[in-house]
C-alpha cells in the first residue's frame, strides 16, 4: 500500500465538488505573501502564497470524499485533514519542492493530483512517480525522504494537488 499509485479516485461530480470547495475557500481567505506567516496558526483564514506555491491548509472536505480515500489507505488509519496546494510561477516564483522529511508526526499522506498542465514527478526516497490527473500515491511523510525534481515552469504550467493526511489508529 505504501508508495502505490491509485487511479480514477473520484468521479467527475466529486471533482466538481472538490473544485467548488477550493474556489469558495479562495474567495473567503486572505492571501499572505509574507514569510512571517509560514508557521501561522491562522490556517483557516489565510492562503499562503510563496516560492511558486499557494497553500490552503485545513481545507474542509466532505466526509464522503475523505471516506473514499480512507477506503484506499485502509481501516487502520484515521483521517486528520486535507491541504490544497497549487504549484505555479504566478505564486511569487518558480515552484520548487526540495527533498525533505516532514517535521511533525509520521503520518500517511495520500498525495492526489487534481489537475496539471505539465509533468512534474514526485520523488519518494530514490524513486520517481509520475501522477496523472485523478491519481494519487501513498507515502509516510516523516520517515520517507520526498520532494520533486528541479523544474523550470513555463508560463501557464501548474500542478494542483490535494494532500489527505491520516494517522494510524492505536490498538490500545
């Protein structure tokens, strides 16, 4: 299950619903282009737009959408939340995502490609994975080194991703 690519995740109607939620959040949140807000706790009210990336953290997601992903990752995981990220040079620079380990808990991430006008592989450890629209991949955020290879985006190129985060349910 880890480092597995899954295809045809959502129906056309579910993708429309997800896009409507994203557009609603884009309309109600404030864009912040200041690095001092990078670690802000105001996640529900701001849009982080920095270094070629725009992020909507704590994106509200209908239960049926989250459950569809949970059915893929398995019942041993509990949903934590979702984040929308758009990589596009219009967001203050060329997008980049250097190889890294996440700082917080070793959660399972389901990286879902909502839409893209270019190919930009996800690299997990030393293997690259190419996602098409409506595909996703699972990996562990803190224990697996991950990122994207360097790429110079052309005008009009973008990658729109949803990250669904899960934690292992304790047997205690």
